[in-house]
C-alpha cells in the first residue's frame, strides 16, 4: 500500500515553489544592493530549509526578514551590516526561546491580535502581489486567470503551471530576452565577519524594527496558523521551537552570507495554498536552492531572474488571500482590536499593529475591570 507521504507528489512539488513570490524579490534585491555572495545566500538558505524540514516535518517556510530586507535595499546595507543584523536577531531569538520569555508573551497576546496580524499581512501581500502583476499586465493577467482555474487542481498544480507558462509567455512577448549563460563548477560560501561599526546600523535600522514583526508573524501567528492547517500534526511547531530554529539558523548562516531569515505565516499559507502538506515540499526547495548555489555560483542568480515579476506577484496574491480570516466572536472589544490591528498592519506595519493591539486590549480590560469589577 502506497504511503500517504508520497500520494501528493505533484502537490508537494508545486507547494515547494509557492513562496517564491516572497522569497525571490528580497533575495535578488539584497544580492544586487548589498553585494551579497549568491552562493552564500542560496546555499545557506537551502540548508536552512532542509534543517526546518527535518525539525518540523511540515512545510514550515524559510523567508527573508522583510524589515531587514527593506533596510538592505533602501539604506544600502553592506554585506557586513547584513551579517551583523542577522547575528543580533539570531541571538535575541535564541535567548527568548531558551528562557521561556516567548511563552509569557504568547500568554498575553489575545486571539484578536494574532488574527488581526494574520489578516493584515494577507491583505498587504495581496496588494503587493497586484503591484508586481502590474509590472507586466500581458503576463500577469493571463497567469492570474489560469491560476484561479487551477487552485484546487492536483494534476495541474497552479504554481508550476504559472512559473513554466508565465516564463515561456515572457520569452514570447519579449523576444529581446536571452537565456542565461551558466558557469558550472563547485562554489562554496565564504566567511563574512562584521566589523564593530557594522553592528550600529545593523541593530538600529535592521534588527530593532524587525524584532516585533518577527515575534508576531514568524512565531505567534505561524504557531497558530500551523495548528489550524495541520491539527494533530503540528506538535513540534511551538513558539519556543520557532524561536530556537530562527536563532540557530541566523547565528550559523549570517557569517556565511545568508540574508537574515524568519519563518512566516505568509510563507506557510503559500506552501499550503499550492499543495504542500508535508516536509517534503520544503526539503525539495531546500535541495534546489542548495544545488543552484553550489553548482552555478554567481550565474545561478540568472536562473532565478528568469521568472517574471508578474508571475511572482500572481502567486503572492493568492497566497496572501489564504491568510485573510475573519475573527469568530461577538465580543465587541475583540472585534474592535482585530479591526484596528488589521488597519494598522496595512497602513503602517504589522509591528505597530501588534504593539498597539496589545496596549488597547489590556488597557480596555483594566478600565472595564475598574468600572465593572468581576463578582
């Protein structure tokens, strides 16, 4: 009798590619702006995917940290500053995981805040996806329509059809495009140890604003979403474990050229939306990134750049919608906090939504207890 682990091979392969819409833009931007070594980024991200697959046995994602990724592009971080930011965030996550501080934070975070962050991120990702689609409507619109028809099709997985078909359509519509010239040979990551001065901007402009978002999205929301998508199978996906794997991964990967990484609810939704149900999906993308980095080195980036931005945007749009869930409650405070967190997460950023939601929720609770003390 065939094992359940191998019944959904096409779904696992398609799901493994489902998070490229989030992964590739930040990785390509970091390599171009900060001059990160392609081999170091791809090899270490590939190894982190394999490590995550081994630990969780579920399609838990590996994503570039979005705030740090934006800081790299906007503030033109150097490779040393990128490594410093990764080391700082890795150290913090390891400490709060080992000390149990993350569980105390989880206890004071109401469901309305968790679901608000999740929905806000989903809407933001869908909006970003549409912006990427608009970069080439002639590719993006057909890809979105085909994906809509194939979202629940296991024989013709939507993400694979989108990547293959969208890339082929790009070459048809843009005959000036050329296939990459690949240099095959063994490449290995090299050590990047940040100087003392690198830790200044790495902390103030990278790690510090990233930390609340990582706590909310990469840990608390990911733990909750995994329990909803994989009931009875997500025992390993705990707040503490997510902190530990993020801590270890960044501390090992940052000095070897990896862009700071996190787990994220958006990535989990993307893997799941396109068919991933086991850790084989994340293991596959890990092996793929590892081989591209090891065998093609710098020229491996040209392979990843073949996928049009409009195709990545279409994938990002549908995976973002997967995150948007309404809160099921009649409690007016919970509904107010949920709506406020969603709005702030979209208008400003999820970290502000998270902190504001916590403050409003517990302040309102205290006021209510003073006005109407419990009997």
